[in-house]
């Protein structure tokens, strides 16, 4: 698998509260961003892989929903994660 539990722990530790905190919005957004980047690289080589393309679109939608939730809940946390992951709206 492309994403080992150790890598997930590093992502959650860097962006979440701890390595085991997989529920925070920041940790989930960071994990979705990592997966989106991985799928984008895959689709550059395999442009006819429509199942992966659909999965990518769904992941982007989930990340967008979490970002919208975070923006409504706490604007400072939203701005921090967008700046940290260099996302744009």
C-alpha cells in the first residue's frame, strides 16, 4: 500500500493534535491532500483510469466539505491549514 500506518501517523502528528488523532479536521484535510496528490500523479501516467478519476473527484469534494466546515467553525484554524498545505480556494 502506498500509505503505511507510520506515514499516516507522521501526517496526523504534524497537522493534528497527536499521531493517534485521526479525527481532527486538520488531520483529515492533510491526509486527503496527500491522497489527492498521489492519485493526481497516478492519473498523469494512466489518463484512461476512470475509476481513479472518480475517486479523485470524490476526495476533492470531501476535502472541500471539511474546509467549508472548518471555515464556518473557526476561521483562524482554516487559514492556518490552507497556508500550511498551500491550498487555494
